[in-house]
C-alpha cells in the first residue's frame, strides 16, 4: 500500500511540479503529416515536426543519469532480486530529482510527460517485483522506455 501511495504522490507531484496544466499544441507553422497529428492526439510520443523536442539542462542531466544507472546495473552482471531492489531505489531517487527540478513548459513539457509516464509505470513494476524474473522483465521495459529519451529529446 505504501508503494502505491508513493507512486500516486509522485505522479501528482510530477503533474503539479512541472508547471501548470498541459499547454495545448498550437497549429503548426509548417505542414505536418497526418500520422504525426494522429499520434499526438492518441497520446503517443512523436517528434516535433520531424525534430527532437528541446529540453532544459536539468531534464537532460536526470534522463542521462537514469540511463547511466541502468547501464551500471547491466555491467555489474548481478541479476538477483536484491540488486534489482537497489537499482529500483536509485532509479526512483533519480526520477524524484527529475520531477522536482522540472522547469519545462508548453508543448515540450507535454511531450516530456508522454515519455515519462511509461517510465514511471515501469519503475513501479520494477519496485514491486517479487522474483528475479519479474524484475528482469520490468527492467527490460524500463530500459527501452528510458532509451527513448535520446530518440525524441535533445
């Protein structure tokens, strides 16, 4: 129950700390494909008119640290539940830092949320894993979602 409350408060904190409510995306000045518009409407992360979204330095720093934590874990070769638990704690601390340092606004902020929401869900699954196998599967999803940051943000 405590873990659920932490996740809930983290999500609420994320939504409230990164700025106010999401800013609607204004009409593009350059033509956009129907696919890009459909993806945005469906809540899927996409590029900003074919370009990566701009982020602030704090966001980049924390996103890179998340990737570094996962890489260090992978390099350790330890795939036992206690190691996954330690990783989960470090990831959650870094996510809290990312959330508290967030100063982004506007469409970039909205895009960041589209990246961050699955990361938070995957981090929660890793935290709640009770077997090595569950933890490994949760980490695989988390790793893939964290790596998307560099595909969509600069």
